[in-house]
């Protein structure tokens, strides 16, 4: 039986539902796409297996695997953040409750702005939280 795929770092914020609803905790918490993770794992295992014959080359290879993993993860997280920001930055800003209204405007309240804006912000916050929690579980 095929395991459900986790949302990738490139998935749009509204393209998936809560990870607990459709996938296992380990699949949902993975920040790295399985195929890229498997390739790096294989390279690392090859480095470990080659240690007896060539210790320095094995350590250099392991260093390369770690360097690539860090670079890939940094790129994936940067793209994920860019996607998240795009989902809410274009929405109209709202002032804090109690702030004087802008010239010609009305006071900001929790209900300010169209309902769609609030829902989009809720989804963005959820996706920020999920991404940060997955990162913090590393």
C-alpha cells in the first residue's frame, strides 16, 4: 500500500489540509522530499561504508552530503517562506483595535476587512505554524 505523500515545501498554502488528517506523523513532519532525502542518505551510507578503505575521502564525502543537505534545506525553507508571504502580503492591512482610523477610514476591529481576507490570514498563520513546528522538530 502506498503511503500518502506529505505536502512539499513548494505546496501552496491552501493546497493541503492539516497533516494529521491525511498522513502519518513522520510523513507530515518531513521537510525534505523523500527522493532527495533518499539520495543523500545513500551517499552518506556510501561514505560510511568506504571509511575502512579511505578514511579521509569518506569524511570529505560525508562533509559534502551535509553541505548539500544544508543548502537544499535552506533553499526549500526560503521558497516556502516566499510562498507563505505571497499568500497574505497583498491583503489590505488592518490597524490595531483602538488605533485612530486612517484619514477618511473607519476604526479597525477584529471583523475589519472582507471575511475572505481573515480566512486567508488564518490559513497563512496555520501554514506558518506547521512549517515552524516541523523545523523545530529537526
